[in-house]
C-alpha cells in the first residue's frame, strides 16, 4: 500500500446469475486499520465501476459527513457505507467490478488496512429501496439489493422487491487487505 489520493483499498465483484437482472443500492464496508493510518474525509471516498465513478453518498461510523477530517477519525475500525444515487443494475449472467478508493496517509512499517463486507442481518427484510437501504450511517444491511421481481408494476426504487444481506451466499467477504513494509 502507498500513501496518496485515489488509492484502492478494496475491490468487490457483484454478479447476477443467469435467471435474471439484479440491482443494488447500498454497500457497507467494514474497515480495520492500524491506528496511525488515516483515510481521507468522506469527500475523498469514492466507489468506481471500471473507469466510471458511481454517484452516491458515503457515511461513516462517525456520521454522515465528517468535513475535512479522517473518515474514521481516531478509530481503528468502523464502517464506510455507500448509498448509490440510483439503482446499479447488473444484467443476467454478467458481473460488475467495483473499487473502493480514498486518500491514504499516516503509513509506517507494519501499517495495515483490511476491508470486508459483513453479513450482519439475522433475518430477512423486504420493502422499497428507501425502506431497506437508504441509511448511509447504519452498517445493517451491508448490502441492499433487488432481484427486480416486481411483477405487478414496472420495477423501480419504490417497488417492494428490495431486500437486505440476509442469506447472501458470499457474505461475509474480504474485499481488500493492504499492508506496508519498509
């Protein structure tokens, strides 16, 4: 890992099986880091889909927006939660690769940053995108998604076919582990 801006600290692939399209709205990343490591303010956090930045809002364990401070100020662990401005659709049988990027500083020998997506939900919750996946501060659910199965209406963020991370097969999932050695 190197210090600087726009540094990738985690990567995740979201795949739709061949049965149909899916969409997602929320990803919550659990971060563990050595104390001296700083991660940029929420304004430096970004989620990228290939060469395109995904529009949305980040919140952290320390609140919705932390201004010019480290997004996990004085913490060795916490959550970086992203809610996309609009549904991120993934076509049946395809995948999309996402990168979590931020400004990294305070590195010294032995520094480490580990990023994962937890599976904190203990039961299923369904509803609209706003009802299931709108909170940028809460780490539950860690993944707000839809199978786009609304039959009675055209699918949207207001249909009731959105759900949480409960029983998502690949969670919990480590998406990044970066360390420094001098």
